[in-house]
C-alpha cells in the first residue's frame, strides 16, 4: 500500500532536489544559523522531498527570503494579482535566472 511505498523512498540528494542547479550562496553566518521561523524551516526541509511549490504572495510580491527559498524548487506555481510585482520577482528577484517561464 501507500505506507509501504512511502517507507521505501529515500530523500533525493540536495543537488538533485535543485534540478542540477547550484544552491544560491549565502553569508557564512546566515548558513550556520538555523531559521527560527517555522515556515522557513519547513520550506528548507521540504526542499529535498518535493520539486514543486505554490506561492500566492501579497500584492507587493515575494520578499527576498521567500524568493531565495522558492528558487530551490524545480517548479514554481506563482499566483499573482499584481503583474508588476510578478515581473519584479522574475527580473530583480532572480527567478528568471533559475527558472524558465
């Protein structure tokens, strides 16, 4: 059944979870300190278990930390009510560098 199939799975290596992309660099202090935010911790841990993320940001778009986390996923489903914020996230936020649109 489903439990047996799930028990037989192993987590993908980090570079496979990134779809062959290099993990974005970050300052050593930031890399060493675990996140205190439960949502951020969950996203960091989920990175190796899934390749799709759904985001529905506020009208202003995604903040820099969320953009960094979103870039780890192979596929991003981005719901936007503000095309200008979406364009900003794609261009200045770096998603066009890591993903095809």
